[in-house]
C-alpha cells in the first residue's frame, strides 16, 4: 500500500458533447493504492487516519491522472520508427514487411517486447491495443511481457495471406487455426485481451477475411482490429480486388468484421455511407494523427466523424507514427483539426487519450479513471518539465491552459512517473 499526493485530474464525460466541466479536479489530492488497485482518493486533508503510517510520495503541483491508453500501434515496428518512405504502400513494402519478418525468432520477439513496453511506460502509456506479426511466438512474447507487469494489453496474431513477402504470409486456414489456439491460450488471462487481427483487405484474401469474421463471431469476448481508408492508393487497390463491394467499409462488413468491439485505424477518406454504416454497427475509428502526417495519408475530419456518431479513439500507430507519446499525438491531432478548420480542445484530446479510449474499448470499469476499485494505472505529469515549459506554465490561468500547453509542448520528459497496476515503472 502507498499514498501519492498531487493534483488529481480525471475526465468524467465526453467534452465534445458539451458538458462545461467534463472532469474532476482535486488541487490538493491524495490517492491510496493497494494490491494494484485504487483504494481511496480525495482531498489530502480528508485522508482517513488509518492510512497515516503508509509510505507517501508527494508530487506537489504535478498532475496525477489515469495512464494513457494507445488504441492503435504495432509492436514489431517498435524500432523502425522514422523510416523515410514515399507513402503507405511504399513504406510497408520497403521497410515494414522486412522488419516484421524478424519476429519468427522467439528471442528477438522477447527482447523487443521488453523494450516496447518499457518505452510505452516511459511515455505514460499504461494500456494499448497493438498489432503483432503473423508469428505465434511474437504474440506469445508480447502477452508474456504484459502479463508479467499485470498490464491491460490487447493484441492478436496478424492475419495476412497475400501481397507480402513469403516470410510474412500465412493462409486462411493456418491463420484461423493459430488464432483460435492463441485465443484459447491467452484471451481473458489476467488483464490480457485478444483482438482478431486481419492486417487490412490488401493483404487478406476473401477466404481469410471470412475466417477472421468467423473467429470474431465465435469468440464474442474478442476485439477486432484492422486498417481502413488510410491512403488513396490503398483504397484503389481494395476497390479493384473486391469489385462486388459498395466501398472499402463494405468489404469488412460483408465478412462480419463490423461491430461494437471493431476498431478501424485511420478512416480518413470515408464517404457518408461508410460513416453511417460504421455508426450503425457501433464500430470505432482510431485517429492516428502523427502517422497520417508522417505518411502524408491525409487530414482526418474529427468533428465530421463525431457528427456521424462514429466513436473515435486515438493512437500513435508506431512505427508509422512518429512518437510513443500520447501528448505528442494530441498535439498533432490539434494541428490536424486546425488545418481542417475545426479545432479540438485540450479537454477533447486528454479525454480521448484516457476515458475516451477506455470507453471505445469497453474497458471503462477497469481503466481510464481514478475511480476507487479501478486498476492503479496512473501517471504523474509535470507541467514544468523543461525550462521553457516552466516559463509557459507561469502564464497558465486555467486548467485548460495547463493541459493545452502540456499537449503542445510535452513529451516523455513531462512524464514523471508511471504506475501499472500500482507498480512504479521508472
Ligand atoms: N496498413 C496496413 N498495415 C499498416 C501498417 O503497418 N501501418 C499503417 N500505418 N497502415 C497499415
Ligand atoms: Zn497501423
């Protein structure tokens, strides 16, 4: 058991819906952790006497918040960040598909998993929905590492049976069989979740997408993750390969891959019909702004997607994304919204990276808040982390201003501490 003190800040509702104060903020707060969970939180002056003798860390004016959740990234791309490429398909063929072939080696995958989760924690990310590779050993390595830290992590074996090097291909049948046995082995173990993971319609045959849809239906506790409408050449290739489909979204729909726990990365160039169908089915889009900017994929229309009632999550999309930091991801989301002429607030961005992502994933009982009984996945953010952040912070006159400066200027340096299930990671 231990106590941490500082400014407690958590979101309680979706700011874009129009609530004036969509958060709870306790300036002189205290939080008690016990056995990986939040036992008590409130005003430090109200701390019950029975906790008086517990070890206590005082973080002063730093913000104590729920850990960030990254709703889309690629574990095997952990070190191929910042690869110079023309656009999505060029970048995939030239770098990504080469790097991912290494993950058939269990030792490489195990070392990568340790580094990957360390790097997430260093950046304040305590949960994620991640892609792996086609290799069973890679997923075993990632899940084992997350399990050893009692971390809530969702992943799955990538399914791909065409348009990639032989070393990165399975078949419809092996993908189905291996995914099934991995679901049986890992889904629901500790805090782990399984996502049926067809990479995208470019690299899966109709038979494999059908197998993915069958698994998603057979195992209602699983999530589904894939990519959708990221890049114009990608869309043209899918339309050509599936001439009977109405559009890209309809390809996945046809195979039963839409639904409440279906997470589609990017969704930049969707038609109104596609947005309406995603909304009707409860499917979510994961906005990946640093990746969309880096690969020149396009400007995601946050407000338009929201108006269509499509749930929006946020992710780094490492290694297409340029930073592990959800703060830097929020910064790019803000800039993209500016370029699209609409502007998201710091409340929108911080909500998305915490409770918003937890809700889209259906995990808000477990993560995304500082509620008692939740897992103690907590970060401590320092608004004065660098000399210039300190100067800027002196001008801040509202909590929105503090958060806004943090997301525009902050990165891993602003993360003073990260707790995963109550265990400090630094
Ligand atoms: N579409 C299919 N695979 C990928 C990937 O690895 N990264 C991104 N950004 N888009 C994809
Ligand atoms: Zn991706």
